[in-house]
C-alpha cells in the first residue's frame, strides 16, 4: 500500500497549496496587474465553490465507487485536480477562472479522499484497518504541511521591498500543486487492486474466567 500512501501525500500537497494560495492571490491589490483586491470576506467566498463541491461529490462517491471502483475513481479525481492547477498556474486572469479552479479542486480532492480510504481498507487485513487508515491520513496531512510551506517559500522568494509578490512567484507556487497532482495521477497504474477476499484477524486463545479452573 505504499503507492496509496504516496498518492495521499501528493493529494495533501495539492489540497493545502490551493487552500493557502487562492485567498492570498485574490487579496493582492489590483494595481499589481493580477490581483483582485478582495477583502478577507470576499477571498473566503472564492473558497465557497471548493467547499460545496466537496460536500456534493461526497454524496455521489459511494455509488460511483461501487460502479467503477476506488482505483479508477482516484485516478479521475487526480485528473480533475490537475485541471484545477492548470487553470491556477496559467489561466487565472479573471474571477470566473479562479472560481472554476476552486470548484475543480473541491471535486478532485473530495473524490481522492474518499477513494483513498476505500483503497486502504480493502487492501489490508481486518486487524490492520485502523492503523493503515491512520497512517494514510497522516501521510495526507504531512503532504499538506509540506505543500503549504513550499508554496509559502515560493511566494516569499518573489516578494518585493513593498511586501507584494510578483506574478511569477504565484505561477511557481501554483506549479507546486500542479506537480503534486501530476505525480499522483502517474502513480495510478501502480495502485493496488482490491483483495480477492477479506483477511481474517488472528484468532486469540480462549481465556479462563477469573476464579475458575478447568479440569480435563
């Protein structure tokens, strides 16, 4: 299941890079030539399509998994995330494009999170599901921490004396999310398939009740 955990890491990189960069980008002054001069409240509205998409796609993921399988669904979700970061990296000149990218990020990461959980649970023994799911969640969270820091470093490197960032620094920062989404997609063929049958937990020897002795 190392591929599933690696994909979870990359999904976290892309997901949190989007969370951090989109509000920062739209709050840049319009005088920069690329920012929208949005207020903190308005910048939160740019994340609203992402939130709604995660909610709606979560309701549809179960039937889609039963029909197409978690493996195929995860690849599709990562492709949607790639489309999101292609927009943010190269085509982010209008508010509509940023709103569209936000919605795509919600769809892509929403599908990926659900599919990752299914792949982990279906490819380990019953007695290992808790540990395996926990490690997978940690991998995604760790990817989010790494992705956010790399994106922030890209922005900081492009900051001027006035504290404003140039457009190229945002291109590089969004490119971090794009690279992570591409790697996650390319790992798709290496993802494990569902086990043929469930693996039973090891049987424990019977224990005698306290205060009782058994005679042969």
